C-alpha cells in the first residue's frame, strides 16, 4: 500500500474525477490509515511503498502489478499522467527481491487482472489491452478469461467484480471459486461467460456498484467492503462471509476504493 500523502484530483481520466472537486487530504489519510489498521487487526501483513510527489494516484497500489506465486507482472499505464508509477513500484519490488516483468502492452495490474481460482479474469474495454491478456497467460501459465467492460463508470474490472474465494464444496466443479459482480458493467457475451463460470455468484445492484462495493478485498472469510453497499453487505453475510466495512469515500472522488488501494502479494 502507498500512503495518500500527495493524493488529489489533478486531472480527469475516468468519469468519477472532477478537478473542481476538492479532496480532503486529512480525511483521506485517516481513512487510508484505518484500512491499514483493519487489515493488521485481521492478521494480514501490510508493507508500504513511499509515495512520490507529483504522482497523486500512486495511492492506488492495485494498479501497479499482478503478483501470483511470487512472480510480478508489472504495469504499463494508458494515461501519461500515471506512467511514472510503474517505475516507482518496480523499484520497490526489485528492492524486496522480486524480478519484475514489464508488459509490452497497456496493462494496469490488478485493476484489470483478478486471480480467481485456477483462472485469471481479465478486463478490457477502457484501460488494459487484450494483447496484455495473452502476455499474462504466457507469463503465469494460467488460463486467462477475457471480459469486456462497457460502462465507463466501471473502467477497471476491479470496480465491477471481485473474487470471494475457493469453492466450499457446493460449487459446480469447475474449480473457478466464487465471485461477486455487477452484470450491467459487462458486454452480453461476458455476462454469459460469468454466468456459466459462476452460477452461485453474488449479483450486486447498481447502487452497490456505484458505492464501490465491488472494489472489495476478500481473504476467503472476511470481506473488506464499502459500508455504503448495503445490499451486497447483506448478501455476503447471508452467504457466510464476514463483512468488514471500511469507509474510503474520499477516494471515490478519484474512482477508487478499498481494492484500488491494495496490492495483494500472493
């Protein structure tokens, strides 16, 4: 994770960003610190990357890479304003002892790449290029399922879907695990793919999605989720998960939430 020392809405690269809307940086620091402490309170280790002045979106650590089995597939941002973030995060990973693969195509890390059981779900349509999906498959040797995003409000896959965990014995036997998602964010064909892969998926409402409820992190039992996503929170509890509400509303002004601020090192 990367503290929001320089967080602000300085430019607009998604529909949520309005440069005329001021950011309460003190509140952003408080909310971010609460998320860090909440992870630690639930037994997780949090490492921090030093923020770089002039990179206000560096707080959104999820976009920096995809890490699976200790292998790091780095990022290559579409927007020029964010491209320097890739080098800053690659420097941290290398200092921590990791090799970092630099993608040839535009690829925005966990923003559009979601490990889900034996698959990697991969978003396209607004940011990450489909060619990067092929690179990811070759790099990790895991089947990559391409999904088309069609609503610009849900410009990254991690704003429209998150992985809940492995199957508990009640699934369909595909080994796909389970997810929560908002169907209208996807093309018709992608919706059908998700329906076939995840027949027991939790289906979020538009209100859940607009509250960044799908920009959540699950450790397989606890789900760190936006408290404003009331319907989704109820569904999670009914399914047997433990919702852990964490308010990151100040980051919604830039189109981000809990998952955006969290790079998972697997």
